[in-house]
C-alpha cells in the first residue's frame, strides 16, 4: 500500500510550503492514540522539511529516493 501523507511544494504565487493530507492520516492512523498520531505527524513533517532543506541546497537525495519508491510501487 502506498499512501501519501504530505508534500513539499514550491509555487511562484505561494512560495515554499508543506501540505499534510488529513484523509491519508485518518485512513491509516485513525485508530491510533493521540500520542501515536502525533508521532506519525512529526515523522511526516520531518520528512517534508528534509525535502525543503535539500531543495534549498540543490540536493535531490530524498526526492530521488521517494521517486524510486513510487516507481517500485507502481511497478514501472
């Protein structure tokens, strides 16, 4: 199963931002305790913030890893 929890984005009108997908969290973690849900949200924010920092540094290490994982999931 591949569920997307967040996304780091850049647009000329909004700048750099992180989106968190509430529905994905509820789908997979809706039964978690508040503390465990907080930990999963924290992991997602750290992951997306890492995309931000790498983007500023011109590094695609995490982006390439995520794209590879998605390609494996899609079977291509």
